[in-house]
C-alpha cells in the first residue's frame, strides 16, 4: 500500500504542477503590458533544454517521429530546448525590427546575398515568410499535433497550429498555419501576417520511387509610419502615452480592430507569395531485405537516381498610401521632402507594386559511389525558368488597375553538387556550383566548397570553406521596377555584384563552444541611400569573428553568450556595429521534480554605437545613412521558461531597460532606437505555450 500511495502522491503532485501553470497563465493574461525582441543562441548548451525530446521518455503512448529536408537525406528529431524563444517566434537576438513584431526587419550581422540568378530585390520581410528550404518532411508512427499560442501587450497575438500523420507507413502529410497579429506601441505600425504550409512525402514500398510535394504561402500586412517625427517627443510630458507620439506617415491611425484575423491597413505594405513544388525521384540499384520472425523488410541501395522538380511561384509586392497626396498633408510632406514626389498620380492615393510569376523545370541525375552511404553522391542537372513580371500598377479613380510595364523572359542554368558524409562520421565534404547560361541573368554563377573534419573528441570539429558569387543586382535596381524611384540611375547599367567569402570554424560540443570567422570581399555592392537613391560601391571587405560558449557559473547557474565582432575595411556604404553580444544568464534545473525542466533569468543584448541603416517604406528598403545610433542601455529581458512533458510555457518581460523615473515620472519610455526615427517599444509582457499531442 505504501508503494501505491507513493505513486498516487507523485501523480497528484504532477497534476498540481500542471494546474498551477495554467493558473499562472490565466492570472498573467489579465495584466499584459507590452512587446519586443529576444534572442537566438544557436544549438549550444543543453542546460534547461534537456538533450532528448520528452516524447521519447513516455512509457505509454510512445511515438517515434523524425524529419528531413528536401535537399538532404539526413534524419533529424525535434529539438525540445526551452532556452530560445527565437526558435518559435520571429524574434532573434541578432535581428532588429522597426518597432513591432511583423514590421520590416534585418540582421545586425552583415550577411550579403550569395544566391545568383533572379532576385526581386525586396527582402525587408523575409524573416516572416515560410520557405521551401526550411520545409520539413516527417515520418511518424502516430499522428502528432502541436498547438502554439502567445499573448503580449496591446493585445498582440501569435497562433501556430502544426499537424502531421502517416496516411500509410510509406506516406506522410503535414500541415502548419501561423498567425501574427500585433497592433504595436506607436501609431500606424500594426501587423497581420498569415503563413501556410502543406507537405506530402510518399515512398513506394520497394523504395525505388519518392514523391515530395510542398505548398507554402505567406500573406504579410504591415502598416508603415515612417518613424516618429521628433525623437525628443519620447521624453515629453505631452506624449506620456506613446500611442499619441506624432509619426511621419499615417498620423492618428491606430488601426487595431481587436480581430486577430483582420487588419486595417491604409498606409503600409502588403507582400504575398506562394510556391507549389513537386519533386519525383526514381532510383536504380540493388535490392535487399531483412528477414524477421514475423515479416520481411525490403531494402534498396541506390546507385543512380533520376530526379524531376517542377515549381510554380507567385510574388506580389505592394506599398500604398490611401491618403496621398491631397487629403493628408503630413504624408504629402514626407514624400516631397524624402522622395521628391509631388502629386505624381492624379488620384488621392499612392501605389507601388511589382508582381512576379516564376515557373521552373529541373532535371537532375545522381550517382552514388557507395550504395550503402546515401549521404555520398554526385549530382548534375539543368533548370529552365520562365519569368513574368508586371510593374507600376496604379489605381484609377474608378478602381480599375492598369499595368504600365510587363516583362517576359527566361533563365537557363546548369548546376552540380558533391556531398560526402563519410561512414565513420569524421569527414563531411560539400561542394556545389551553378552557372546561368542564357536569359535574364546570363553570366551569373555561384560556387561553394566546405570541408569539415572531426579532429578528436577533445579538440572537436574543424570546418573551412570558400564561396564566390557573381550575381545580377536585385530587380529593384532596374529602372522598370515600380520601386525604382531614382530617375537619375534608371538608365544606368548596374554591373554584376561579386562576393568572395572565406570562412572557418572550430566546434567543441563537449565544452559547448563554437568559434568561427568570416571574411567578405565585396565588389560592385548595390545599395540604397537618401531614402530612394541607388549606387554601387567599388571594393571593400569585412571581417567577422563569432564566439559562442556556455559557462557554468555555479551548479545550475549558466551563462550563455553569442558575441560577434565585425569590422569594415575600405571606403564602404555598409555600416555595422563593431560588437553584437547576446547573453543569457540564469538558472537551468528542475528543483528535484522529475518531469519539470525549468529555466529563468535575464537576457542582455549589447549593440555598440554605429550608423544604423534607415528604413524607407515606399521602396521597401533599408538604406545607408550617416547618423549614429547609440543604445541608452543594453536591451534587457527577464524570462521564465519551463517544460512539463510535451508542454512548454514561456513568461517574459522584455525591454525592461526602458524603465525611467524622469522627466515625467515612473514608466517605460527610455526607448532604444534601432534606426533613425524608429524606436523600439517600451516594456512588453509576453506569455504563451507550445503543447504537443499524440492523437
């Protein structure tokens, strides 16, 4: 009886813990205050996160679930770490947005585009889109569902629904939906993003044939306020309520409907994209099988693989201001002073829009030198792209759309790849290349090679590599694009950009250490300045050194740091902070409770003073400028993260560094600036959860 009572007591204790978590969430939800960025600390450190997913430890309702990516045969398992909310929400320690989750965002670490070929050139909202490259294909023994829900200040909401199941042992599908709806702290910066993803992975019983299908779609909506009119207003008693601070675009537009599935945008950006992709593979090789007491398991070792990939993508990029130019004097003044636009269109609205369609067909062939090692192969292929673009769409008084320019073109390129992850796991070799032979981007190319070697368990893994890309600048630098407002440069022929990248790293998992370095040599780098003007820089280079490490301060108290030092040499329009350091100091443990994983503490991000890029909504670009941005104090967040079995909860107070006692009393109005005229919000309370279910 004593043993039975002990078991009952343990069960009751777990129930009390779970009930307590829900009670804390309900009580916290009634007192939400604020919002903003957190951190991404990489895969270093297991403190607080545990090493294996809790699903693996269930004695009942066990599940085996793994996944792979489209261009890799390696299988992965879920990462159940609770340390980094940036893995779940688009809030990362090395990125900034211009005031609200869902607004335009960029990385603080210089990362040039290295992909050759067609590029629309509008990337300020890339952080919020679902992409083909990040899409996962699952295999699971039981249906699995994960629900995510977050609330934050100003009624900000985040919803994530994920489901996957195997229709048959050799056929899986998955679905994911994500919503971001955030009114924001300042006027006219509300966002409403919807993302969808549907996948199917089928493999024939004889293992010869595979079929992959992907549908990813994103509908992004973001109001644009152009920044606040006067930074001194943040300390003014007149604007103690920051929602009343005057802004440059959409003045007096708060635009919060209270409906998470609706967002009113009258001055802002709407981007949408969708990709439908199907890949088929057929293998030639050697059949084999494993005979057990109850069944025969077929095996197949490929020697040659034939692959066909067909994809159709659509992209729509739009900026609009329904108050320009006659009915709203503040907006008209902004366009006249910053963009040189005065009554360009005869209507009372201003539109910029590019629409693209891309249909591609690819055929590739693989050869496997070692049939029992699918991670060693040689791949050769060719792709045909058919491109259609529609530009400079404006709205007449009748509501009819007219198209001023249209483009029909194509690209033909060849590509090759070699990969070898040796069976002894000591060498990992990867080489890839692409050359555009004909079409819109003829002459573009990129080449990549990387060698990774396990030196020893004590030393760790060493990697070194080289990358070079020769690419046509994004299409916004072409005078045909609706977002090209620089009439002086529209008839210039911009040269191809050439970027050389050298990199090396040393990773020591036992000591949770990663040390890496990168060197970039930039030629003909294309950039924006003075809101809309365009230019190319001749030659300059950038050196970066990154240090990631987890330290044990005392028993369960940890310090994790992700610090990057970067320096520009030569005359350059690129301005980067010398130091970007994201740190997490806190407790990781469980206080003796078996099913509890707990982490709490503080996150501190320091960004050294630098000439931060401005943001120009009308052209959808961050642009080079010469005003220095300094942090009043490092960004500071307080966090409490926990996991109980498959339930993960987050409770956070972000931007507590905005605390102030003067000039108008206690409050959170000492905002840091991420760009000229773009302050980060005051303190934000954010809480939510991710909960996995075996169906």
